[in-house]
C-alpha cells in the first residue's frame, strides 16, 4: 500500500504498521487472550452471570480485532480467540472501522470482503447478520453475531452505491468521521455546515434500503440535521454525554433529546477520554453517562458501544498504539491509557452489569441497556 493512501482514520493508521514489529507482538497478544479466556467466571456474583446469560447483549461498536494486518482476518481463528469470544457474554458485535478519502470505495469493499470471509471461515464461532432476527438466532445457537458497518460514508460515491453496499452486507454507516466530507461535518472540524444537499440524498437512500444511520463522529449541526432529515430513527452507536465531559466528540443534551424523540438509541463508549477528563476513570464513570441519558430521555434510548475490541486499545503493540494516537487532532486529548479501568478486558460486560446492579437498575432495565434497546432500533430501521 502506498504512502499516499494513508488516511487519518483508525484503519488506515493501523495498516501503515503492518510488518515484522506487529508480527513479533502476536505471541504476547495470544498469551493475553488465553489468560482472559481461562479467567474464572466465579469472580462474578450469580446474579450478574445469570443476567448476562439471559440478555441479548449487543455492542454497537466492536471491531472483532484491533489489528489491521492481513494476518488478522486471513489466519484461522485460534483456540484462545474462540474461547475468548465464547466467554465474553456479548452476542452482537458491530464490526466497524473508519475509511475515508480517495480510496474509500476500494477500502470499504476490501474490509467487507475480508471480514465477511473471516466470519464465513469460522462459522463454528461466528454468524453474519443480515436482519434483526439473525441476532436472536445467534443467541439461541450460542454464536457470535457480526454486524458489518463502516464509520464513514465516503464509500458512497453516489446515492445508488448505498443499495450496492447493502447488498454486500453493510448494515450501518456513519455519515461522517471526524472531518468534513461531501455529506456533512465531523466533530473536530472548526466549522460545521450541517448536512449538504448530497447528504440529503444519501440519508434518503439509506432509509429506503434499511441501513442504520450513525452520527457518532459527526459535528453538532450535522448531527441535528441528520436526526431531523431521517424519517426513521438513527443512532449514536458510540458516544457519551458532553454535559459530563466537555469533549467535541460527545453529544449535547439537545442532540440526545432530539435523538430520543425520534426513537433513536445512544451507545455509551468506554474510551477513556470520552468518559472523563481526569483520573481516576473507571467503569462507574461509564455508568454516570448511562444515568445521565436515562434521566434525560428515559431507559429506552441508551445502550452500549464500547468502541474497542475485546482486548482493548491498551493491549495493542506499542508502535501501533503510538501511531494510532498520532492520527488524531490534539482536541482528542489522549492520555496515557485509552481504555477505562474495569472496562478493559474481554469480560467487561460482566463488570458493567455488576455496576448497573449497584446503581439500582432493575433486571429488565439492565437487559434493555445491554442490548434490548438496540435490538428494537435495528428491527425498526432494517426494513
């Protein structure tokens, strides 16, 4: 891949690190995965274990692997990886990355082909999602359901591309990443011009085929425009509340209210600088954001979108990790760690469930947060 194709997105940044250094880190990663898979579930109360087992848990931003070397999807799934996925408690993974720029169309096709192939070659663990009922079927069969998504819409060269990508398996797309594109503005742009005329056509096309619209990385005006323009509810698959943490990637109370009024759902993320701007930053602070959404608009409009794989960002090879942080503007305000304490391991959903129980949430409300709300939203929008 040429240097000119490098983009300031997570996927493009990590691709640039492919090579010997990443390969040398693989044994350490596999050791960590094996240790995580063997960790006894007995550390969690029976109530937590039972509640996660009964729930349809959907993580609405969860790349299968934070490793974008071809080996990540080309090599067979290891026994330790399979055990890690089976024991994580999550049924639905929204497998999504950012693509952008002149090569976005080709990159999007490669991503869908690569990871659909990975799922197809590992059907003893995974199943692809085409309709909302596939999530229920995966839960019944104790498989991991994979939703294919993209964290941008540069791959749509014209409105008819939306249908073409839907037919290839794409079920969710962000309108923008952090920067400006032909559709609208990203969250780190100095000026937000809102949704363009072209963006109106893309929103229309996404609604027509039944593809979920996501504006997690979009600027404030672009976010509000998208909510207003879409006849169907949309999502913030992975964002937090700016009222609790003044970060440009987070959503205002106005946006959360308008999202909920149209029936949308907001997934709360565990990315450290999105959770809190100072230390300590723990799973309890993640629940603060859930509490805020519930108090603002009710229990029906909040879910989870961790924005990381099961191992987390802080387990990445050091050189990839450094390059990742360098790929974003200073306003992202990275700190030493990217993952949140207590939400930084493969069984993080159990720790989150335990924290929700401590806050006094009922079993039914916890099930709604863990996946019920997003299951409802997908059932509405994927038609």
